[in-house]
């Protein structure tokens, strides 16, 4: 620096620093103004585009209504049977699903799949809403698929019994179309599940395996602090309000009110998140949003008598598991223990509409213990998802590919499981997994044996259900008062179709769609204007600070609404328990104060059940020392299995492969195997030592005995390394047979020809009596 300027050096340095800081501030301000302008322009465009998507939703709603609200299926279909033409007509129909071009042709000899969708306010189609669904999986495997759909308006005089008769007629038709196939697998989604259970109990010969997806069967069940929807009936004074809505609807109940209830369960999603997600992703989410809203906005009607039956017998009455539902003729009582088919239940901990307790507590309602299930020759499998929500059970592609796909893919194994209660545990495979070559697809499924206490452990106790007995009694009183004093006056004074249609259109679920559509002339210019906006679209950068701030604000709003929901739910639970758990209220409605909740089935039937158990044991006792060679094989395999009654798909797939290689994989072979597995499992549970002693009679030659041990060894190897438990059990049978102990590794391929003869008749080896 020049000496003359040296004294001014500090000041110059300071000035330079100030100028540099000012320059940085100006640049930051410039960037801030630029980011703000970019953000505001983008958000203005988004508002226009979101408004246009909502206009399209309204137009879609109008077009869907004009076309008769057909099912929102992702597949082509044809109606092959119309329930409105039956002697007892119902607004239901049976549709045959056509496979897409990338699916194989359906095989008429394979088990048909029938899907029953819920009629709970929305229209049909959620069970086949996506290609990745139960229907899509079945079509890709060559199964014929059918869909039970329904129309927007019920037939005059239609009842729940009319619907049940129509569904029975549909299943009869499916069985007639596939005489060489096993009985159909029937899937009941949500509210379609209880209808399916009633049908299977009334006419068990009409159905094959049953899959209940998100279906409530035990309506009072739940966990305190987590399942508030079950309190709704009590807080509203019972079922009379459904009757009021039916009367105001001129004898028909508007399903939009059920949709309103679903939406109020999650105010954060209803009032903010769903709209904000569309706003934040409007460039990509338009098609997905409109596809879902087509189903969500398709509101259907029920007859007043139908809705009264549902609320009085199920939602509030909870009569299904109690055996208290009787046909109109009085000749048929619905007893769920009459179901003969395997029952598969799929539920989720993230489902706030059908929590696992409501999906599963019917099991302890019907059965005292797992022995009761086995003696009733019933097979029940349940699978629990960790977090998926109610709608995700039906529309999630990930769920369809994993849980739904695996349960449907192992249907043959489920069908031959011995009677009992099982949990389906689905896990990822890995390259080092033993028997990986015998696993179909990415996931392995194991069926772990469970007992009634395992189901009860999913709940926090059942004492809280006592309050719902009070609710049912209060509901009956209020319903009687309404039917006697208010309903007749409403019918005389103001119930007509004009008022009913006006109230339907004023429902928020309909009104917002009608207002935001081209039916509103104010929105006519919006479509053209939105097209210009799309042409000039300039989205904000991903790192825009105002976008980040907006995201934080959105999360705060969502959190605030979630907090409101939690406080509301706790308050409702507090009011409910305060009123309906009060001893005085219980006494006023004529109920005793005895503690505990017993099984709700009629106790008068208990002596019949005890007698049935005794008869079952006596009938089985004759099979300890008699049977076929296949019985001997199954006994050998059962005894050597480390967990006795646990199953996974690897040994089954290996056995199926061995049968195919031997040319024995016929329907008759698997039918024999199914009955043998069930019978031998019960014998082992009754008397293991006597069952083992009978092996000498069932496998009379050394060759048959060695082959049975070879097969048991081979099937055990499919699950991995053999432990000492297996070797000890193997060696015990080998010693009984006079054969060598378990080898270090499998030294021969099992031969099945003499073990599973086909199609020779099932000759039975009887023990000679002295």
C-alpha cells in the first residue's frame, strides 16, 4: 500500500467489509425476492389446476351417475346373472371377469374365485380396483373369476335375506359352470364378509375356502383408547337414527351418510391432507386422484329395512356370533359353527374401521378352545398386517403382491391343513434360505399353530363389552319409541321422494361434487383457463425455502387436526363409559350386574356340543388301528415334524412336485390327502402313543415302512437342517419298525407309487381281532 494511504488502511478495510456485506445482503434479498416470486407464481398456478381437477371430479361424478354407476373394476366383465330377475329380487348381479391379453386363458377345471364387494355406502369395484388385486392374481394363475356387484338403487321390498338368496343363486350358478372344479374360493371384502359368513353357515355346501378381508364379525370388540367407532351407536342412542334417515329418504337410506362417518374418523386426511397432497403434487396426481374419487364418490342407496336389519342385528345388536339371527320363515338359524370350509381372515393393526379384535373375536365367541375347533373339523387361518389402513387392504399393490398373493397362492395348502387355528406368518426369502427352490415367489408363508388365548391376547380384555349390552337394550327402547310415536307421523306429514332427493343432493359428499362441476355455469371458463396455465406451467424449485416452509406449516396443521381427533375420541370414550358402564343405568334397563362376559351363544346348546364332542371322539377311536397306507405315511410325517402341527409351504410344494413326477397329482389324490391329514392330526391329539402303536398295522411291510421314513426325512430337509428333536423322533419310529436310525443325509429319492396309489380304491387295513 502507498505510504500516503497507510493511515487510512483500517478505515478502508472496514469500508471494504461493509461493501462486501452489503453486496451479499443485496444478493440474498434478490434471491429471496426471486424465490418468493417463483413460489407465489407456482402456487397461483397450482390453485387453478387443483380447482380444475375438482371440476373434472364433479363432471366425472355426473357422468358416472348418468351411466348407472357401474363397478370401478380394472378388468372387462359381463353380467351373466341379474338378481333383479330372481323370484325374491335383489339389486345384485353376477359378473364374469374376462382376463386381459397378458393373462393365460382361464382353466374351467381350476377352482373359481368369487369376490363379494361391500355395500357400505360406496359402489362395487374396490376389490378389483387395480390390476394388482386378488382378481388380478387369480387371473394370472388361470382361475375363472366372478364378481358379485350391485346397482345404485335397491328393489322395492328388498331385504338382507333377499340379498343372501341372490348370492346363493350366484354361487350355485358358478358351481354349475365348473362341475369339474373344486368349490369356489369366495372373498368377502369389508361388509361383504359378514354376508359371506352368513351364507356359508346357511348353505355350507355352496362355498369352498373363505377369505375375509377387513371384515367385522364381532362388533363390540376393541381396545380402549384406540377404537372409537364402536361407540357411535351408544352416543347416538342406538339404531333409531338410521330409521329416521330412512324415513326422511322415503323408505331408502342414503349411503353417503356412511361415507361421512368414515371421513370423520380421520379429520386430518378429510379436511387437509387429501386436498393438500393433490395441491402439492397436482402435476402428477390428477389421474390417481380422479380414479379413486370415481369410487369414493359413487354413493349407493339401501332400503330402510336393510339398514335397520344391519344396525339392529350387527352394529349394535352383535347377534351374528351369538346364533340369534333367524330367517324370516323361522326355519333357519345362522350358526357360524356350521361352516365347513377353511376360513382365512386378513386384518391389520392400522385399520381403524375393522380392527383385528372385531375381525377375530368371533373365534373365542364360538369356540372354548382349539380342541373345540378341531373336533368341529374347522380350519381357521388369520394374517395380521402391521400398519396398512382399511382401504389399503383392498387397493394397496404391495398388500396384493405380498399378503393377498401369498394367501391365495397357498390355497391348496390351506385347504389340506388339519383342523385348528393358525397364524399365517409371511416373510422375505433370501438366497441362503433352506429349501428356497420350493418357495413360490418372493415370500415364504408359514402356518403357525395358535390357541384361543392367542386371540384373546390381541385384546385388552373383554369386560368393556358389558357396556354394549346396555347400549343394545337402550337402543331397543328408543327404537320402539321411535317406531310407535315418530315414524308414523313422518310418513304421513313429509316423507316423499322430492324431499328425499333434495336431502341427498344437500349432503356434503354430493353437494361439493355438484357445485364443482360444469353443472355450475360459473365454472365453465375454468377448463380453458386451466389449459393455458398448464401450457405456461413453471413449478417452483424443489429447494425453494418457501416450499419448505409451506411443508412445515402443512405438517403442523395435520398434527393439530390429529390432536383434535385424539381429544375428541377420548372425550367420546369418556362419555360412553361414564353413561353405559354406570351400574344405575344398567339396572334401569333391566340388566343384571353380574361380572364377566361369557360366550354369547345360547347356553342351551352346550349339552349338544358336549354330546357332539363325545360322538366325534368315539368315531375317531375306531381309526387308531385301521386305515390306508397313506394314513401310515401321514402318521410318520406328523410324528417326526419338530413342531408337529406347524406347516410351511416348502414341504408341501416338495410333496406336490414328487406327486407330479410320479404322475399321481390328481384332484382325487389331494382330496384323499386332505381327509387323511385332518383325521390323523385329531388322532395324534387324542392319544399319541396309541397312534404310533397302530403304525405297524398300517405299514405292514419293511419296504413301505422305509419309504414312509424316506418321505418324512425328505420333507423335513425342505425346511432346513435337521435338529436332534427330529432325529430322536425318527429313530424311535425306526426302532419300532426294526429299521436303521436317521442317516446323516438323504441317500435315496422317496418313491410314492405304493404310498399314494391312484386311482385305485382306498383299501383299508384292519387289525385282526382275537
